[in-house]
C-alpha cells in the first residue's frame, strides 16, 4: 500500500463524519483519489469494516453481517410512529416539500412533534422557502438519512414494486404510495 493510500485511510479512519472527495483532497493533497478509494474499498472487502460511499461521501462502517455484535452496547433508538414514518417517506420521495403538501398527500394534519422528531433524528432539515404566497418552509432529507438507511442517493429509494415484493405494503400503504407516484408524475409533467 503506497503512502497516498495510507494517508487516505488514516484521514477516513480519524474523521468523525463522512468526507467528500474534495475534503479528502484538502487533507491528503492532489492525487488519484477515486482510484485509491476503489483500491481501499477492495482491500477492506470481507473484513470487519467496509469502506463505503453514500451520497458522494466516503466513510468506514461496520460490516453489515457483524452489526449485531455492536447493538448490545448501543442504546436502542426509539421507533418512529406510523405518522413519522409516512412523513419521512413523503419527504424522501418528494423533496423539497412543504408541510401543506405532506398533509395533502397523507390526507391528515401532521402533529407539531412529527417533523421535530425527524429533525432531531437528523434525517430531515429545513430546505428553504417556496416562492409562493405565505412562503411556506420546505423540508428535505439529510446526508445522515442516506447514511442511516444505506443509500448512495435518493435514486436508490425502493419503488412501489420493490416494496410490494418485500411485503412491506398493506392496502392503506399501497394507496399512499400510489398517491406518491401520482404526485411525482404530476410534478414531472409540470416540469416539462
């Protein structure tokens, strides 16, 4: 392993958060960063940790098949309510989205605490304001959301057919997902 790869490895290992290629270059200098990252990822394949890229950021993570070993020492996160789960899904599939749009898709009002729980978890963030009457606040997912759910980008979110095949949709969920798909098609048509 050459010195450049060793420097990349040390930088990634010591970093408290995932790093972009530009941030890595700031630490280790110019070089074949992408090639070196690929070689490092290959080097760690099959070991106790993996070098992964999520949303354009690189970091080490515990190998998925060994994660259960660490769960004993970690505090179990509280489970999201159904309302929070639905709200998170709507934000992920339609970001940026306003509170009124979330409520229109869900068909019910969101309690004040639902968005707070998602923001406290670090999965949702304010994403500016829409240029429309009242200038509503918009919400979007975060890099932490992608990392937590093991997604490289929002394009990696499962489609409705994937969710049905996994048995994750009940009839109510299917109608919500179909509404999401319909709204997405409408917004794409408006963009044309």
